[in-house]
C-alpha cells in the first residue's frame, strides 16, 4: 500500500521588515500631504476672508448711501470714552445689539443719544412698553450686514472680562480665522476699521510719536483709531507663555501700520491706499496684526 503524502498549506504572512517598510512609506506620504493640505486650508480661509471684506465693503457703502458718510473710526466717542474704530464699524452695520443701527445714534459706547437722555440700545428691548419697543425698532436701519453672517462677538468672548479701557460686552466683527481663545470660545480676531479723513493730506509715520487719539497731525489715517485694541495682545496665548514668545502684536509699532498702508502706486508723495474711503485689516492666518499674512481690503505688499 502506497503511503499517502500529506501536503500542508502554509499561509505566508508579512514579515516585520515588510510591515516596517509599508509603515515608513505611509508616514512619508502623510508628511508630504499635511503641508499641502495646510496650504489648501490656508488658501481657502484667505478666499473666505476676502469674501467677508467684500460683504463689509458693500454694507459700509449702504450705510454711506443712507447717512451720507462713512461710519467714524476715532479712538474715542463724543464723550471722550474709549470706543474704537472696530466697535463703531460693528455698531454701524449691525447695531450695538445686532438688531440694526439706530438712526439717532451718536456712536457713544453707552448707547445713549447725543443728548445723553435716551438709551437707544436697551439691554432688554422686550421689556419696553409696546409703543416704545415699536418706535425703537422703526428707528433702526439695517442691519446692513446680516447678523448671522456678521461674525460678531463680544470682547469678553475674545479677551475675557479684562479688556483694557473698553466695556467687555461691546460687540466687534471678527475675521474668519477662528481659533481657541483663553476664554474657551472659538473666534477670529477683531476686524480693524479706519476711516479716511479727507480734510488731511499726509501719510507720514515720522509724526506718529506726536500723534494722539484726538490729533492725527494731518495724516489721512490715524493708527490711534484701534491702537488700544491692538494693545490687548494675543488672546489665545496662555498667561504662562514661554519667555521667547511675544504677547504683543507687531502692529503696536505705528511705523508698521503706516508702511503697510502706504500706496505703492503713487511715488511723488507718500499716500495711503484708499485715501478717500476706509481701510479694513484682518490679522490673517497667524492671528497677529502687522505680519505678512494680514488681509486688507486692498492689494498690498508687506514691508518690515
């Protein structure tokens, strides 16, 4: 009787060397893809930011048509209280309570009219009598920018309750580069707004040290309009930030503001971009004002 040969089937598995080789290739591919994906994300955010600025530009022009002038951007309100350009822009486009701009507004941070007798933006509008509530809403214009698309946040959502000279409940419009702040909220940085003073004709950084919130020294734009807001620093940094990392924005230096808002097309004198309208500035991808990735409502080339 012939012996029966028993054949066994051996399953061939990957060796450790093969597994390590495949894993190494995957890691290399991921390493190549991540920077490319980050560039795509950054480009998409830049496009989104420019679209937001287009919407703000259109809304400001609607305000201009309605009230025959652009919103003011001075660092102080009519009572001498800190109420900067970014805050006035937000009030003009969506109101201090996001229900629209009150036509009797004097751009006071306390929400009162020019006489100080009437509160135009009550904290509880539904608590008013029906007649007062109706009159208040009738007097509203806009919102020139829809509240759900305005990206409006209170200062306390961005910086916490300590906001320098400002009221923490004040709204500002934020850019699209949302990040986790120390407050726990995920927001962008405030959009800075500067209105041109067409009665002036200079764009001279050499007089910056002599300028004040109420004296632009003949400059078309005053860096003071949002300077105290820029001085609040980077709200995503922890209080225990390493010593080698600055908590200040580079644009705390006024020279940087004037260099990067100076027109590159006019060479016979120093003139700013958009010398008869207004300037918008986003802190950009890195969240820091005064760096190369800032986004503005004009095409500019970064200068150190």
